[in-house]
């Protein structure tokens, strides 16, 4: 009877050993899958961070270009206003000269008649 109990005990221990062995294999497999997911997630996060960094650099560059263009537009506007003032002054001078020419030519016409 002692031998039968010993055989049962060996069988029970063998079964428990197999259960723990397969449980350990399953746990290792699960840990590997978890690590693979974690690595994949980390790679995608790094890629997204690089894209965000690149986007913010491009955004900064575009903002600087926009500010430069606004400054150029403001300078062009000031130049246009200065040119308009100069044109108005020239028109006023021309009108004054035209008036003087007409005044000067009236006495000559009166003398011819």
C-alpha cells in the first residue's frame, strides 16, 4: 500500500509540475507579447514626437517668414504712400507751372490782338 500511495504522489506531483511548467510557458509568452506591444508603442510614440518636433520647427520657420512678409508689405505700403505724396506734389507743381504759363501767355495774347 505504501508503494501505491507513493505512485499516486509521484503522479500528482508530475501533473502539478506539468501544470506549473505550462503556466510558466504561458506567462513567458504573455510577457514577450507585452514587451513587443510596449516596444511597438514606444517606437510609434518616438515617431510621433519626431513629427511634432519637425512640425513645430516648420511652424516656427513659417511664422518667421510670415513676419518678414508682413514687414515687407508694411515697407512697400510706406513706399507707396511716399510715392503718392511725391506724385501729388508733382501734380501740384505742374498745376502751378501750368497756371503761371497761362498767366504769362495771356498778356502776350492780349498784346497780339
